């Protein structure tokens, strides 16, 4: 495990010098140095931003296309992660050395393991983004460094000699996917025990002979990724088992919980827009501009004149976030509730306190911020009679489809949204809904 102390002691072991001497690693060895809590949090947030970008790009572009690679490289560069993997230890004019970037990459990966090993959903999301990031980095390596990486990680595969390639030329051309006479000569083929490449054997993408498959250079990445995925999956299961020890440290637990629900977009905690909207605007805004979860809460409130606690919290903090003042909020909720089964007196006794509490005027006087998407998606799923939560995460796909049809989303748009939901990209499904309803 990592050690944390208030003061930062820099311990550079030979083990680490050796580790950061390479452009890429499988994260088999945890970092063993002391780091400050400030650096701990900064590293973790930056890696989370990198993984969120990886997720967004993977949905918006074909993975490894020019645009995808360019944008991922630019984000890695902005966040001070390794991005040109052949770069050596020369210090850039301004900014961290390659060694420091690799150290940040290593430590931040392990911090996020602690935050993302807690549930099946979190583990699945984390593995997928880390695998995609790894794919981009491995593909970017020079062929010589790729071979060196394989050997260093006990994937003892070798490239075949020019003579052997000539002897097998026809077989390789006929049985390898997207390989022609010209490309055979230009690229390396790896000789790999067939049981390590079952995906490629199953889809008949490679030449198989005497228990070995001959894998063209572009397909070796499949094997490396399978290996990485398996290792990471096992490691996260182990991390989850040792979580109680980490959670007993009161400095770390809130940090890790925050990371797994973290929102890394714009900061809405500073209320810049109080009083910017009037109560009359809310109905039209809910149809035009609200995310689906808030539109659904608004509609339920207007129809049944009541929301349960989970809905009041989620919607109430959202309204506060978009600029409703405390006075407006009290007026809004009171006028709606008294149209239902609650009279003004009961509202003041039972509900007004909760609204003042949201605005930091009661109890411990904390100024609460709107829920992040991750919090809505991951915590407190709605039960019968509740209307809070994320419609993309918590609705039955058939009901979601009906809701989107009712809101006049085009059939092709609905299919795009449902595909994203199926892939568990709930925030991206929400983004797609916004784009389709705003013709972006």
C-alpha cells in the first residue's frame, strides 16, 4: 500500500527508477513512497479527468482514429501525463520531466483503484477506461519498445525471422486479416501459443500451425489488452478486500468516496447567478433546457403536487444551482404543495425547514451544492413512488423509450441513446439527449 504523511518525503528507490525508466507498465507494483495529501488529491483528480476524456472520445470518435489520438494526446499533455511515449528523460523547457510524468501516472492509477474498486459498476467503468487508455498508449509505441514491453512482462513472444516469413508468405496472406503481400514484408509477425490468442483463433483472423498462431503486428495489441484487463480485474478484487483498512483512515475515506462520485466539470459551488431566473420561467425552461432527470421531477411535481424526500433534495438543490433564491424556492415549493394534500400550515411545519436547510440556513448551516451526475447515478436508487435518480440508469429501457418519444426525440436519436444506455454510458446518453433536443 502507499504511505501518506503530512510532510512530503521524497523516497526514490532503485525499484522506482527502474520502473519509470520505461514508457509503459502494467501497474503490477504499487508505489512505495510517501506523498502529501494535497498531491494525492491533485493526482487523482487529474487522472479522473483523463479517464473521463477517454470515455467521451471513445463514444464521439472511432477509437485510435486521427482525431481521437490527437485529442487524447492533447489532454494527456495538458494534464502532465506521459503522451509521447518515446520521450526520454530530457527536461522539457517548462514543466515536469518525463520521469515525473511517469511517476504521476503510476501513483494516480493506484489511487483511483482504491476509489473505484468499491462496487461492480465502478470497477467495470474503471477497467474499461484504463484499457482504452492503455490501448492508445501501446499502439503509440515504437515496434522495438513494444517487443521490449512484451518480454519485460513475461509475454515471451518473438517475431519470426525474414526466412520463416518468406516460407509462410502465402499462408500468412491468406489467413491474416487485412494483410497483403506488400504489408507482410513491412510488418512483424509474432509467434504465440494458440491458447494465449483464443479470440483471434475463434474469429479465424490468424494462421495456426503446430500449436502456434502467427499474429500480425496490429493484432498483438488484442492479446496485450486481454492480459492487462485480466490483471487489472484481479487486482481490483484484491483491493476491494483490503478496503476496510483504508477506510479506517479518516483522512482518506471522504477523499476516496468523493472521487468515485466526482464531477470534474465546471464548478457550480460558487453561486454566481442567484436571482437570475423568475418562477414564471421554470415551466418553459424545464421543457427546453433541463436534463431529463430534472424535467421528470418537475413534471411529477406539477402533476401530483408532491415529491418525496429524494426528489425534493435532487430537484431542490438543482433549482438552487440554477439561481433560485431562498425566498423564491420557498414560494415555489409552497405554492405547489398546497395545491395537493398539504395546507400552508403543514407546509411550514413539515417542509420549509428542509428547504432552508438546503440553503445553509438551518442545522449545521452547510451550503449544499447540487448533486453531481455520478452521485445521482450511483447513490440511493429510486424505489416505488420515487421520482429521483437518473432516468438513463434507473428506468426500464422500454419506459425510457416511451418517455423520449413523448418528448419528440427522433427514432434514430432514441436508438443512439438506448445504445449508450446499453453500454452503461449514462452521462453520455444524457449529453446525447441534450444535443438532440437542442439540434447541436
